[in-house]
C-alpha cells in the first residue's frame, strides 16, 4: 500500500480512538468508551460508512499507546510476495523463464511451464499474473524511461514548430458536413503563432498555403520542427528549406514529446476557441477562419502566458526579435513553392507532365528543359531552356491547333559578310575530268625523266 494511503488510514483510526484519551480515569470508563465508539458509524476514507467491533477498536487503542501513529498503519501480510498456490519449484522455473525469455507473455509462460512441471502444479493465468506483480516481474517488457527535458530557444525565429489538429465538422454549401483541419505554425521561443488556419483537407496544398502566409508575416526561421507525416516529408518542403536556408527537423517516430508546446496550444484552441463557437451558425470555412484569426491576434497574442513568466506572446516576440531573418527581397514566394522537373520536348513541340501535354513551342523541339509547376494548379507552367529565361506554357488545345497556321523555320543566315568560297565540288570535278587525267599523267612522266637525269649526273 502506498505511504500516503497508509497514513490516511492511520489518521482515520486515530480519530476513532481519540475520545478515549480524554477520559477522567473513572473505573470502567475505557470499556464504556470503546462500546460507545463500536456502536457508532464511522466514515472510512475509502470504504465509506463503516462500523467496527469492540476488539478492533481496543486493538487500535493499545497499538497507538505502544507505537504511536505508526502502530495504526495497516500492516503488510507476512506472506506478501509469496503464492500459496505456487510452490518453490514452480516459482524457480517461472523466474528462469522470465529471466531467459522476457518476450514471453502470460499464456506463453504457461505453455512452457506445462513441459517442465506437473499439470497439477500449474497455476491459473490470474495466479501467474499476481505472482509476477508480487515479484516485480511484470515490468520486464516496460520500455526504459526516456530522458525528456524541457527546452526553449533563445530568440524569435530560431525554431518554428508545425502540426495538424483535427477540428470539428462544418456544414458546406452542398448541404453536407465535412471535417476541418487546423494547420498551425508556432515560434518556439515566444509561443507566437506566425500563422494558423482551418482547411478542408489535410493536404500538402494546405500546408503550402499556411507556411507561405507565415513566411510573409513573420520572416524566415532558422529551423522548422515537424513530425513524420507525409506532407512534412514532401520534396517541396525540403526544397523551400534548402533555398531559404531553413533546417528541416523531424521528430523521432512515436515520440511527440518534443513538440509539446504546439500540442498544448492545440488544447488551448479546443478549450478557449472551439467551445465558444456556434457551428450551426457558421456559414462556411471562411467565416470560421475569420473568427479564428481574430481570436489569435486579438486574444491569444495579447494574453499573458504562464510559460513566458507572465509575458504576452506578442511582447515576447518584440523583445526577442533581434534574430529574425526577413524574407529576401529578390525571393518570389510563388516561384519558390513551385516544383521543378526535367522534360524533353517532343517533335510536335509538346511535353508531357502529370499525364497532360503542354505546348512548349517549336523553338524547344528536341531540347531538355526545366519545368516549373504547381502540382495543384496545372492551368499554366513555366519552361526554362538554355537561355535561362522563363517561358509560359499552357495545356495543348488540339481543336484550336487545327486552325493555326504553321510557321516555317527561317533559314540560318551567315554571320560573316564575306564568307570563304566552297571549293570541294570543283576540286572533285577536276579530278574526274579525262583531260585532267592526261595532264596529270604527262606531269608524272616529266617528273620521272627529271629524276632519271638527276641520278645519271650523280653517277658521273
């Protein structure tokens, strides 16, 4: 029994016998007082209204006189930790199995015991579990206590946390109800919420919009701490982090303790915001977000936070804002959140992306180009070729192409004003001319005669 419960019972027993210590010493007064207390009903802290026998109250009285308050505490059984149905031999076999095979559960232990001890000595499953608890063997499968420590970053923007909360069901214009999801981004050091919004979809498109709003309103963080959800492990998030210099951190699976701040904030949203909503009167999700953003900016950011030693999140953000990185002026957020891939333009001037064909144009035929696109809006994409200039491209309109006149390619013009003459064909024609062959033969004969004359003169 826990010490606090044992002390509570001891104090209760003392209240039962307390009147006996104020007797005037007359003969028989102690017995009379015990009988009187035995006839009364006493409120036990655990059992409720209870009566006690004369011998029980008398035992408490003398135990208190001998050992004081400790004598009134419940005494543990002398055979505690010992089973009357499990003898020493069976107990030894159980301990060996538990020590050698901690992965075995209760039924598994019984099956192994059946091969080692007699059937008559086998305990029941409940007796086995009581034995394991008494010997402290039932915690063998319990995981070791992990070192979870509270932490906080020094400056605003050092680390942002983000997570998704399941919200209520909201009536839609189609007459049915759909669940909404709250995606939130929180600054670790100041508890300020750069942006949070309800969406109908727990989708990468929703996270993209939320993060984009947070970056525009509160600058660029140094770290972005999220869980292992599919949307947080997308290539788009890694790409944005790499281009803005944000270290993307993921918590270890099944360890949400590191993101306790945003989980605690979600609890506050449920209590302080959702409980005050009349969902039947909210027309659409835009109305819900209007109320929610007003609550965040007008109440939460303006209310003193116990975790900030009584300071409001907004005041703390202003005080610790020296480390905030502004969004670079040359960064186009719309382009930053686009995905990039490589495609080869076909002979008809089109390329294929996400099972759709786009009109790239004849100038890119045969080239490999970079395609910048929003996976959630394929009405338009951008193509970058060798000139590194973005060119818009739209889905192919097969019917419209029936009436467009094809452009003939312009022949390439020489850049030089005085190009060198072409002589290869003239040279070939001369070689193939018969007169040219006779002339060449006579020339060869002359060369031979001249050579013979030179050899004779040399001999002389």
